[in-house]
C-alpha cells in the first residue's frame, strides 16, 4: 500500500492548514496516511555557525527520512506576512543542508489556506517557485480562501471549492 505524508507548515496547535491537509490526505484512496506535526520536530534556529559547531540536529534528519520513505506528500503552508511560517522555513533550511533536493521528486499536493479572501496564495506562489529547484514535484496546488467560512466540521463546505480540491486530489492520486 502506498504511504503518503501529510503536514502543515505551521506549529499552531489548532492549525487551519493542518486541518486542510488532513482532510485532503483522507480523500486519497487506498493509501496509508502519516500525519506529522512540526511541534514534534523542534529545531534550533538555523545558522552556519551552529551547524559548524554542533552539526545538523537529529530532528532534521528524522523529518527528511519521513519524506524520503513516503510515496507522496500533502502539504498545506501557513502564510505569515506573505511568506512561510518561521517554523517551516527553519525546518526547510536545516533539511536543505542534508540534501539540496530534499523533496526527493515525491509527488506533492501543495496547498494553503487562511482566514482571508486570498487564502494564502502569496506563500503558495513562493513555494511553487522555490520547491522546483529542491526536488519538488508539485502535481497539483490548491488554495482555500476564507477558511472559517468554507471549512466546517472537518471538511470543505463550499461545493465549488470542494469539487476543485477533489479534482486536485485526483491528480495527486494518479501521480503516486
């Protein structure tokens, strides 16, 4: 059975991006889903002096191994001031020091959501532009606007937005 990895680029205990990622991952059929939480992979703030003196922390290696051992990735990025959340960027930086192609060409459904009407599209565009140079194989992307209006009780409630997500999940399903 295929193994997919899902997580949010957030460390919020009530992350709306984690809720979206889990919902989307559970739409994928005939797979085993592993949900990761960035809070379980605490890392010091990346710095070249820290790396030179202490090496790369085990949690960066563990997270990267989870990526490498999966058949696909469902990731929903939080947008903080138009960019990645610091916790995600820090993990991303540490893993890139182990392997510059850290996404390992794994098929990826890349998503974002936010409380606002733009749904985090700025960070989605940043990631789409960057991940391709780091082994990213983004087979579909999705942005859910106005999370609290369009997501209730664990699912996307707006029929049009849900149909769009399901079409993106189908593309991901075919790629894995």
